[in-house]
């Protein structure tokens, strides 16, 4: 017994080491981005100057290692100055993103919560079949629905306007699916009890289900935010005008010459997502666990 | 509220504050972006063009010197007995300038006179011989005595001519006299010393007048005509204005020197091409050595747009200037650099006259904090 007790911490330590090293591995790119955003453009050029020249060694490209540097030689806010002051494009695109993502989240959460309530708590004819059809749209990748989407948007005259992104976003199936899974775990006993007390559907939804589904809603908000903050295909296809494009396309504008600002732009780009995740972290974990969806 | 929940609340508050700061920062940068950006733009300095006459001005001083100078040498290399003139003195033609010591020649003359006397005395002896021969009727003696008298007569005539020559030489070499009316520029002769090879007196010819040389910018010299009369001022206690006739100008000179006392006080371009001009001055009161000044103002074009030279830029396509284009925006006016090709009509050290491309009262860029090119946005 004594021996057993003495060695009981060993597997724990091994697990900690394993998970710790995995966490470090995951964090290194973020750490690299944050520290490199404080380097001067010159230092970036020195460290990553080889990047563009290593494409193909057969046609004159260089076969070398890129120097990944974690600590800057000299702390500098030059990159941030470039992004925030010298390039008004970044801020313009940031607000474009915000103006598209916020309506999508508000709209999809509102629509999805109502739809999920119906699918989870109401009994009506063909409910599960309808849900399956609804799910089908989610299962199809964006590329498959691209052409019909394009045609509909063109027909509605929404081409090159933010509505072309926002409207399909609001009526996305993902929110319905996720909240339905979450609400299905809320015992019927709550709704039954409310019904006994004479509550109508609206009261049950607003007073019972929504408060209980808070973690699920938070998880949905986070996932939607990440999803739409990072969208690439939709704006490329539906927004030709550069002044309307969201921030997610900004990094694609950064070419070899301007790689000095890429890190600062990336840090500013991911800040809202990180803050949102940290804020809703506890709900998010709970929500994802209960709805059985892995992010 | 348990401890865990409080920690969670504190964390959430921290995130809310961070998010608030982040959003405020971005809003701030968005609203102040134009102002901040304009602070990072290159600052340009401009001047307004004007309309008018491009004047080529010159102001310079020089020293008057005679047109013809004669160097008078010691005629025989004798010792100087007396110097009769001083530097700066006006002399008449024929006036004695220097007297020389002729004692040596006087001695020679004395000897020659004695020799003549001896010859005359021996002549008397010969005449006496002839008389004796005549009385004795000795034909041969008579003949030889006659020949001796003839020979002695020739000797006496020769001796007289020699004395004459010596006397005229002595009177000629005893003094140095002025060959013309003029001004003594320099007296090199010193009493008691003989000829040293250098001239004893330097004399200017008053009849040929005086001259002054000025070094003027090449651009200005093109606007002057040969024979043109220019007014110059004689500096001094009683300054007065005299006229000088432009006689000749030298070849173009790329470097500014100070030859002939001409000092270019116009300043300006160090590498400007210059020319020396010579003015003939006909004035009775000039003595040479006076300081004179010349003020010239000439213009080629009468009504053109004037731009400072700093604003003129040149490249393979020709001359141009940068002007500003103002664009009005919601957050203030933006200024952009515009390249305007021009045709240069004339230029002096500081200003250029432009024939086409610019209007009066237009702003042109003369300098900037960073190099600018066409189309660049600048701070003004």
C-alpha cells in the first residue's frame, strides 16, 4: 500500500507534462504573433526576409530555415502606428466587420432560440423530419450552396451590399441545431410545471427556457463570432467594393513588402475574439458540453 | 457569494474594462485618424508666385587705372642726381622728371677740349714750317708742310665733331623728360644710385584716358551693348557720377575672381558664369586709383511670373515646379503635390521668370521635410 501511495502522483505528472507541452505547442503561434508585433519592421525583415524566396528551390529559391524569434531586440510600437495611424484601411475594415458580425449574431441568436425551442419543446407533426431537412443545409459546405446563394442574392438585388452577408448569416442552421441540442437537455418537468401554473408558450420560453439556456446562448455567440469574424469566402464573392470588405480580408492585402505590419494587424484582429472567449469562457464550456457539440 | 464566484466576477470586470479600452482606442484612432495621419505627412514650405519684371542687378566696385602707361628708363645708366617729380604729380610734355650726374662726361669733354687745343697749337707749328719752306723756296719742303697742315685741319675738324657729339649726349642724358602730358604713377629712381635695369618713372598718358574693369554675371552681360554708356560713381568724400563707355568684355569665366579689383557684391550663385567688362572713362579729374562703383539694373522680360530659384526643378523632361492641389474632405482639406511643367524665360541669381505653366499668386513648393513627388499628399 505504501509503495502504491508513493507512486500515485506519477501518472498525474506524466499527464500534466503531456498536456502542458501540448498547451505550449498551441500557444507558441499566438505568443510569436504578440511578441513579433512589438518588433520593428527592420527586425521582421531580417528574421522573415527569406520567406518569399523559399518557394521553390528548383527555380532559384533558397533552402534555409526561417529564424523564429520570440523576443524582440527592441520594443517598438511602430507596427501598431502603421496599422492604426498610417493605414486607415485597417480601421475601416474593422468597423465593416463589426457592422456585419453584430447583426448576424443578434439575428441568428434570436431566430435560432425561437426555432430551437419549437424543435425541442413543442410537439407537432413532422417535427423531426423538418429538423433533419434543416440540418441538411448545415451539413452542406459553403461551396456547394454557393451558386444558388449567389443567384438568390443577385435576384434580390443585394449584390455588393452588407445585406448579402447579414441575411444568410441570420438564418444559418448552426444556431438552431446547437440550441436545440442544448434545450433538449432541459428536463420537460420545468415546462410541465410552468404549464400547470398557467404559463403560455411565450412565458415558458422567455422565463424558463431562455435563462436555462444561457450557457448555450453564450457558446453560440462565441462560436458565431469566431465563425463570422473569420469569414473569407462570402465577402470575397459578394462584396467587390474594397471599402465594404471586412477585416478578415485585410491580411490577404498584406504582401511581402508590408509583412512588418502583419503581426500587429493579427494581434488587433484576434483581440475581440480572445476577449469574448475569456468573458464567456465558463458558459461556453458548459454550453458546448451540454449541447454535445465540439467547437 | 463564495470566493470562486467573486474571482470570476473580478475576471469578467477586467475583461470588460480591457474590451472597453480596446474599443475606445479603435474609435479614437478612427475619428482622429485623419489628423494623426496628416501629422505624419511631409511638411512642405511654399511661396506665392508674383507677376513682374525680372531684374538682373549688379553692384560692384573697382579701381580706376590709366589706359596707357609708359615706363621711362634711365637713358644712359648714369647715377641719379635729383628726382624732380613725385608720385601722383601731373607733368607736361617735355618737363624734366629726373636729373642725372654727368660728371664723367664732363671730364671726357675736358680731355677732348685739351686734345683740340693741342691740335690747334701744333697747327701753328706747321704753319710756321710752311712759312720757312716758302722763304727758302724749297719746293719739296713746301709740299710736305702743306700736306701736314691739311692733315692737321682734318684732325681738328674730327675732334670738334667728337666734342659736339659728347656735348649733345651729355645734355640729352643729363635729364629724363616727359614724352607726353601725363600722371606720374610711380617713381623708382633714387638719388645717388645708378640704373638697375628697372624703369625710373612710370607715367600714364593723360590723353588716352582711364578705365575700370568690373566682373558681372554672364546673364547681365548679355543685356549690354558694346559702346553703351554706363553711369558709374566715383566714391570718396565728394562722390560724383561720371559716364563710362563699355569698350570690351572678356570671355565667359566660370569662377568668380577678384581680378582688377572688381568685387561682385551681388552675391548669389557661387558657380555663376561671369564676364569681365572694361569701361573707358573720359574725365579730366580722374587721377587713377580712385574707387568707383557700378550699379546695373537690366531686365529682359517685362511681365512674367516670378518664381524663386529654389522652386525650380529639372529632369530629363525639362523644367517643372511643384504646386499644391487642395481637395476638400469631410474631415478637413487635403493637399496633394502637383507637377507643373514650365518654360523658363529668364533667370538671375535668386529668381526665375516663367513664361508658361504658372499663374501669379499660385503657391509653389520651395522645400519639404521629406522628398516629395507628384501626387503625394502633404501637410501644408
